[in-house]
C-alpha cells in the first residue's frame, strides 16, 4: 500500500513545486500518509505546510505557483513583469523577482535560498478597480501565476522609483525601459491611471510617457490634475535618492 501511495504521488505531483497540504490531498495523499512519507524519507519538509519529493529541487516557477495558492493577490510585477514580457534594459545575474500582494506575508526562509525576491504590498489603486485588472498568466506558464501586463507593470515600476537605494528602481533605467514600451495600450493605461491613488506614481508615469515620445505618453496631465493640481512632489526618504516631480 505504501509503495502504491508513493508511486502515485511521484506520477502526479508537479516537479519543482513545493507541495502544500491541499495539493497533497488533490494528489490523493492524506495527512496520515504525508506524515508516513516524511518519516520514511520520501518527502522532505521545507517548512510548515511545504513539502518536496526527495531528490526534487524548488524551481522559480514552482515556488511562485506554491506562493500563489497561499498569498492573496500575489503576482509578479514591475521590472520583472516587463522583463518576462521581453522589455528589459540591463540584464543582471540572478536578478530579484519583484513580487506584489494585497498584504504582508511572512515568507519561509527556503524561498530566498532558491529565488531571490523583493516583496511589497503598496496599494496603488482605489477600491473601485477590479483586483485582477491588468493581471494575467503568461503563455505556457502555470495559470495560477499572475503577471502584471505592461501597463500595470509600468505603474509598479514607477512606484519603486525613489525608494531605498538597495531595493529602489533607478530613474534613469526606468526612462530607458519606458522608451522600449512602444506598444502600450492607451485605454488600458488610462483606466489604471484613473484608479491610481498615488500622486508620485501618476506624475512619474506622466514624465516617463512624455520622455518616451510614444502616443500613450501624451495627454496624461489630466490624471495628475485629478489628484493634486499645481503641487510639486518631493521624496522624503533619507536613505533614498532625492526625487522632485513637477506639478
């Protein structure tokens, strides 16, 4: 019986993806059988609620699929989302995956060992915008892993500008990235900006759009006027680069 249980799990369990209790149940493995497989050395326990077949190794996509089942609103955003969709400026070795979510989540230590990441919960939009707006899975990837579409990723990229030097997004690089976003959809961008509540983000997207020279970057001042007409914005972080945005 035990050998059949193990063989079934090996046949159906996704490789590279940590297994949580619900996924194990979906694979036909009960809590009692899970305990047996751990004690017998066939399953390794990564942390509470996270298991892996012995000999398997967590992959980036597998980790993201695991986390997506456990963290509300989790998605790949900002610079990483653009990079995965072919928009990049600088290519760095083992770049950190930019993650966004609705609320803070205490990540288990093994995640950072296998997938360097940044994680933030900055709320960019008002409650009137559907949570899934501008999010979709990438083709031929796990459908549970949502990635920001380029328009939403641009707003997230702008949000990271001016933050702490270790984790912030350099303005110069953001300008260069925006200059590659030829095919942004103006209507989608307009909808996102209409729901954005962050003055800094809206002003930066306006400035990045103007610098890009593309059609989507025109006529964005009205979104700035909606939030704070005639007001300059200056960053106040002592550990980040000084950033002043025009009215």
